[in-house]
């Protein structure tokens, strides 16, 4: 049983009298302890998918359908105690219950850390508050844990950072503080929404290393959201490709990079500087992704696709699992009427 199961999730935006679909029936699993990527161009629905999972959607958005299940397994197995799993239907939880889940079981970091930090509160208070909020520690223990976490996240002077205010820190340091807040309760799942895109390359690398460390040390699964496939490739063993609110391809990173089947994925990979790949013709992916106002019954990629056929304009392709690469490419799934199926 996966840690998180998302099934047919749809999220809409209210605009005047209309409901516009921004996340369109997506399904995927996140296994305990894995690092999975979610990639796609700007506006394809990555952030709204994450906010739907965490119950943090803005007032203008709402979930229109689907299920989100968090399976919490207690692995404490002793002579007379078997491991047991509690399945939580996140959509059915009230705000109070969701608050208990957020931070403790699922936490999230955002692209703009300064917007998530309270400018009036010292860093240390913001980190230890999360622990205290979840009843995991008294004030003294929470302080010690916060200092430990700052040290773990490579702050050379944890005490100084503990007592600092957000405006006294650089963007990269604020992002590390956000990781500290997100990781302090050792959550089962951390959603990182473009956490490194506003940072320079060296700081970006450091951030990925720290997230990797959280993953290893705490067994925290990470949903890593990025429009930058080269970063996703280095950091994630498996990833999902989203286009116009739908997941169009998913699979092991190695498989998608050597044998992607969807022309959009091929185009994204071909667009990575210095990359020679099948689908090179789409290196720049001419045209632009449809906005949420432009809804078509067919494949949303059809206007940009070199393989478009008549049926592509009529209906959205069903899911196909490709098995040509054997066990190494297990879980390679594509939604395209004309997928390239040769795994080389
Ligand atoms: N608060 C909002 N109000 C109105 N429309 C929104 C809001 N948030 C998202 N949208 C719309 O929903 C669609 C999906 O947005 P989302 O933020 O999930 O995209 P994204 O894939 O995260 O993009 P980016 O890579 O730019 O962060 C977009 O068309 C966007 O304009
Ligand atoms: S379904 Fe058709 S239009 Fe869509 S990506 Fe596949 S070939 Fe292109
Ligand atoms: Mg986003």
C-alpha cells in the first residue's frame, strides 16, 4: 500500500459564474520514503495539485472530485505487535484534523520562503512552534530540537540563526529555515514546490543535498515539484509529467530520459540545454500550453503535437502501461494515442 494515493483528483477555479478545471482527474501514488518528481510547464497545475493534497487551496479554488488517501503505517513490530496501517481520507477531514496532519505527517515548502515565514517572529520560535503545536515537545526540548535541526541543515552558527528574524537572512538561508520547519516533526511526506528555482546554482545544489539528507535520515518521502527537468532527473528516481492539468506520462527517471513515449515529455527533455534526444524536433515545443479557459474534449497537446491524428481531437487517450524495457521500466505509463514504444 502506497503512502499517498491520489485518485481522479480534479480541482477547479471559480471565475465569475464559471468553474474552470485546473487539475483534471490526476491519479498517482507516492511510496513511503521515495523521492518523486512532478514536472511541467508553468500553469499546468503543479502547485494546485500540491495544495489540494495539503488542504491549503486558496479560497478561489476547490476540489471538484477524486480521492486523496494517506496511509500511515506504524512499523513498530515487536513479539506481540504487528505493523498496522491507518488510512485517512484527506478530503473528508475537517480543518482541525487537517491541521494535525499538516506539519506532522505532511509538510510543504514553497518557492518563496519569505512569504511563508512570519516576519515578526524569530526563526527559532517558528521552528520550535511547529513541534509544540503537534504536542511533540515542551518548550525546552523543542528549542534543543530546533537548534539540532539548524545544525543538521549546515548553519554554522545555529544559536545566531535561532535568534534572527527572517529579514536578516538571505533567500537561500530562509529556504533552509523552511526545510527545518517542514522537517522538524519528521513528516512522512514533504512536498517541495519549486524550492530551488529562485536560488543560484550553488545554493540550489546545497538545498537538494539537504533535502536528500532529510529523505535518508527520516525516511521522509518527497514530492519534488519543478519545471526544470534537469534538476528532476538528478534528484528523483521516478517522475510524473503534467500538461494542462493532466498527467500525460510517468515512470522511472532513467526510463523517461532514455525512452520517453509522449511527445510532450520528449520535447521537454529535448529542450534541456546540450541534450540530444528523440523528439529533437520539439526541442523548443512551439506554441504554448492552453490556459484553463481553453478546454477541449481531446488531447490538450494536439495543437502542438507533430503526431496528432483525428481521434486526438475528439477524446483524451486512455492510460497505457509500456512494458518493453522489462523490470527496469516497470510503471512506465503514458496517455497518448500514438506513443513511441521502443525502449532503447
Ligand atoms: N489563486 C488563483 N487564482 C486564480 N487562478 C489560479 C490561482 N492559482 C492557480 N490558478 C490558475 O490555475 C492554473 C494552474 O496553476 P498552478 O499554480 O497550479 O500552476 P503551476 O504548474 O504550479 O505553475 P508554475 O510553474 O508557474 O508555478 C493556472 O492557469 C493558474 O492561472
Ligand atoms: S494523443 Fe495525439 S495529440 Fe496527444 S500527444 Fe498523443 S499523438 Fe499527440
Ligand atoms: Mg507552481
